[in-house]
C-alpha cells in the first residue's frame, strides 16, 4: 500500500480505472510515492467509498477492480488447506456478506483468511458486520458472477464503530421491539421449510423490511413493504397459541378506518371491540372437504360496527367462550385477522386466518376503557314520585352523575326533569311517553315515541269504519291525561264526537269499574278507546267480559301501552280481549334485531313466543346513543363516588352545576345511527315519529291487519314471496268482539235511553205541509206532512240512532209562533219542526237550519196576448207622447226652413196652401230623398 501525493484525475479512457468514479489517475513527474508499512490500520473506515452489493456483478472485468464494501457476515465456512500441486500449502476461508437484500461471496487467502477467522470467532456482537477496503473483484467466466478476494492492499474491520455499520444494524427488526403481520410465499416456505410452518406464529430475528416490489414474493401486507429473510434470519415458534403475543405488541386498528385500506392488497390487522351481536354457529358442507364451522358476529367501539367471520377451531372456541362468559359486555381482542371485502356490496368485514389469535375480557388497558365508558349507578324508586325525586338528588349531589336515564313514569319525570335542568344534567327517558313532558326544559330528552304520535292512527280507524262517536276510558294519572287533549283535537278534525270521558283511578275498586261500565252500557255509543297501564286494562277487560260488553256490536281500541308485550299477559286476560284493535309503534325488521332476539332468548328463560318490548328496544338504543355521545365528548375528569355520602338536608336544592352535562346534551342531539328500534334521530329533543302497526287480538295471539304512517295514512301490509310491502287496501280480515266479521255500527238503540221531544205547531189549514193529532189509545202524537217526512229522512241518514217523539203546540191556544220558539230556548222542546219564519229576534235564542222553503212577496198580473195581424203594430215600440213630439219637431223644422227661404227662393212662394204643403213636405224629403245641390 502506498501513499501518493501530487496526481491528477481525469475522465477514464484506458484500461486502468477507479470504478466508483469512472475516472483514472494520472501520475506526474512531480508525484511523490511512499510505501506504507502498517497496512492494516492505515485506511480509516470513514474514508471508504462503498460499492453497492447489488451492482458488483456489473463492475469491470476480472483482475482489474479494487473496491470497498460493507455488509453483515453470514455462511462462514471452516478454514481449508489446498492440496493441489500448483497451490499446495496455501489456505483460504470462504464466507458471504449481505446487506439483507443482496449477497456476495468473499474468499480470504492465507494470513488474511486466518486472521479473519480468528477475529470473527471472537466477535461479541452478532450478526457481525465487516468493512473490507480495497478488496479485489474477480469474475467467474462460466457463471458470470463475481466474488471478492484479498489483495496486498486489502484491509478489513470486524464490527467497527462507524456510522455506516450502525445504519446497517438499524435496518434490522427485532421481535422484542417490533411486530409485523407477514405472509410467506411458496418459494420462501420451501426454502425455509425446516424453519417455518404455515399458520404458526414465530419470533423472528435478523430480517429487514423494505418497500415492496411487485416481483418479490415476501411482503408485509399492512405496510405495503417486504420482509427480507436471509441466512442470518432465525425464528422460534411460540408454543402457547392463544396468549403468546405480549399485549404491549398489539397494534389496534380503528374500526372506522377499514375503508382506507387498498382493496387490491391483503391486509392483516389487530382489532378490539365490544361483541354486539352473535349469530348461531353454522356448519357448512364443502364438496371434497370436511364440514366447516362458521360463526358471524359484530364488534363495535361504540361508534363504528364491523362484521367478523370466524371459521374452524376459532368459531368453536368463540362459541364456547361466549356461553361461559360471566362479564358483560364481552370485549374481544383479535390479532392477525384479515380485512375482507363483500362480493355483494362495498362492506368491509374481518375474517380469521391460520395465524389469528383472540382473547376475551382480558386485562389490556384498551379493553378496560371500552368496558368502563359508561359507569352505571342503578337506583330503584319503586314507582313512587317522592322516592324518584330523592334518588335524583342523591345522584346529582353525592354521586355527581353527568346523565340521568330512565324516569320510567311520566309522573316521576315531571319532578326529575326540573332537577336536571337546574343542575344542567340531561334527563333521558325511554318510557315516559306523556306529550305534556315534551321540551318542558332543554335538558329533557324523550327517546320514546310520544303518545301524541299515535292519535292519528286511532283516528284513522274511526275514519275507516265511519264511526262518529267515541267513549274514551283513561286512568287518572299524568300518563292517562297527557294524550286526551291531542286525541280530542284529532277526533274534532275527523268529525268524531267524544260522547263521554271515563276517568278511572290508578287503584280503583271492583265496584267503581262495574259502575262505570254500567253507565257506558246505557249510552248509545259502542266504540271505546282505552288508554291506561296494562295491569289496570287487564282488570277493565275482565269486568267488561263479565257484563257482556265483549260481544258482537261492540268495538274496542287500545293504545300502544296496552299492546306492548301482549303475549306476557295472563291467558284469561288475552281471552277477554278477543276482537280488540290496538296500535303499536312499528319496529322495522333488521339483521341486528334478529341477531339480538336470538341471543336474548338463548341467554334468558323467556318464552321464545314472547315478543320483545318496544320499551326495551328504546332503552337499548338509548344507552347505545349515550355511549356514542360520551365517546364524542370524551371522558370526564370527575370520578363518581358509587357509595355516596349523606345528603345535606339543610339545602337539598343547592345542586352543583355539571360541566359535562351540556356537552353530552349537544352530542346526544347530534347522534344518528340505525338501532334495534329503527333509525335513531332526535328532533327538538324527541325521536322522530315512526309508523304504527294496527293489531287485532285473536285466538292464539295478535295479528297485524294494517299499518299507519303520517305520510301514507292507513294501509295494509301484504306478504308475497317472503317480502312485505304496502297494499292499496286497508284493514282487511278484522275479527271483532264475539268472533264477528261484521263491522260494528258504533251505536245501538238502548231501551232505557232518553227520547228527544220535537215540537210541531198545530193550526188550521195547509195540512199537506204539516198536521198533527193525538192518539188517545197510545197517548202519542202522530204527525204527517211534507215537513215531517223531511225531518224523518234526515234522522235516518245519521250514522247513529236518535230516539224522538213529536209534541204538539196549538197555535192561538198555547201561544203564538214566538212563544213556540221560546219553548225550545227554555228546553221544554229539544227541537221544533214546522213552518217557522226565521227572524232576527228569534235567532238570538235558538239556532235555525237552512230554510226548507222559500219565503218573500209575490205579485199576480193578468196575461195579455198580442195580435200579429194588426197594421198599427209598428207604432207599439214608441209611446204616443213620443210619437206626437216627433211630429211636432218635423213641423217646426219645416216652418223654420220656410221662414228663411220664402223671401229669396221662388219655390217657397204661392198660395197659403202651397206654403203649408212645403212646410210639411220639406222635413220628409230630407229623410226619404238623397241630398242634392238644389
């Protein structure tokens, strides 16, 4: 090795060159050359100019290239002695160096090889890095591959302390610090067959992750990179297959970001979420293969929901774990699962793979965070209003809750919502349905359908069957009274009259119920609308059946609160309600609802024939919406005290103002999702009105006979080919009380009912219009005539029965017509029929119908006939005076002309007779003859 000073470098044109720069060195006369003795330390590593191992085979011809290289040592072989004749006595060591992508063979001869082998054997850092300066490049003429050997100037360094070696080491991945989801192609599996087995999980050391190239077989799908395995790579299989991956190495992917992954590339991810719904495990027979078990479930982070499909042993294991789960909700953590794209839609789901592992309800921090997003503090007011207010004060003052859920009764909510408004804590009720609660305070949210939304469905039934009167039976509570004003207004708009309102106490005696029912039996109306709690309604219908009011001719309509959970009522109560019509909020069918129903009935002792309560579904969606709102707001720094402390009885209403409450309120009002009960969306603090089912209680349960919606009104649901749609017909196939198929008239004539007294005026003459006489045998008045026939026809046209009798009033004896009308005002007559004149004074006391006959003044004149042959007919258009006036003007005109002309015009001279003739003739000539110059 030499130290050269004073030389020049120019563009290469000869055979000797420096390959890195593609230049050549020109020695001058002034060049100074001195030999360096200590050739192993003279070249520092930081001045080496390293060649890329990938391009070594493209560098110059054999015996001409000296280069610097750096790499990791691998595949070191034992030192060998040469026994051939030409090289006898020499030794060499073969090994390879790699940059984890490319490999190059190196052979060190004699003393250099011996020194390398000893240095490598004593290296403390593995894999060992080596820098070779001034290595000689040789090319095999047969394989066209190059290898490196040592030259006299060659020096090497094992694990030197330089930046290039540190950079090379930093590209290594160590499984103790990093975790990647990787897949191995067939070539790699064959090459590393003894090291790796498909489907197992390994702790791999000494590999490099590079950006993926499409021609490579080994790649890391999640990051779109490739894993480079080499002879330095070592792998250890992890035996405990369900908990081998340390929790601190899990890298969870947000469920809401699955659509951000490229659908053309496979992606392996880790996910965690709450199990929302699980389908039953299903065994599928695949032709040519063993039967495969599948299970489909959904996981959620309380904001996004993703479908997961497990197959094989994972499906069986998950099904077993869910059956044994003691803590709910169940939180599942899944590692190395695959993102799948549905063929029928763009929906992303998650599927298990051979390397998938999962745990449930483990101790990871993120799992505990999911489980504790809503801390519930349950209190039972036992139905008492005072207890509800006291417990609300306890929650607000002691526990310091951010939200109060579930004042179940409207009377309880009346107290609690005022407390929540004062403390700025939202009060959410999923069962208080009274319309009087609507937006009383901004901090009250009604996630239940208001009773005001069902009055349209009830009124549509009356309109359909043309009923004009109704009796309303309701309980004497806030719940009972709340709907009645809205129902009365809806009936008024549909020309339905409330003939009676029966108010039943919350805890009535049997005698009170019987007394009310007897009173209603004496009325003509036979259509009853019942709005009360289910226990009270059960007592009412049992007594109505005893009195025969559940027979043919009666019609009963109940509100949604009674129709909910009909299958849970006693069989005797359901039997007494045969033929009743009812309304109930329509819950749309969905996959989530079906899955929830199956899971609910599997994990409970409830009869599968029992329908889910829509109140329960509203409660489920309410908690779900609150979880979404809490997720958006974040977690409160205030840690509630579940035990509480003694309340300050000196100032109970000195409530602390919540800082989180207003934020949750705003987030709750903006929450939108598709829940079990349908679309959840709040408008002015109340869920949007939905359609209603029209149900009919029949033998064996309840059947749907139609639907009602605010947009489409009343319609009938039809089912064909497994699909349900709205038909044009409405309410067909209704079974009425007494198992009758005939529509009740809505009224009946009762024997003991009151008769209307209709007064009729009696006087001499005009008997064709009105006459009345007293039947002494029957002691009744018989009336006849045009007015009576007209009145009887009007009564018969009414949709209900009216009983009446005629009472005579003798004009001139009993009084005048004014006195007759005044009897109606005094209520001695309910109405009057006859030839009664409408006057201003009489209209002040009584109401009149439209006149049934015309009145006023008429004139009678004689009829004259004209003679068409009369020759003087032409004179009739003008009167005599007008004719005489016209003739006088003619004569006056002729006289004026004669006065002006007779002195100068000879034609106007002559005897007097000629003058008179001229005066008469001239006016006529101006009319008959044309004008001329004369």
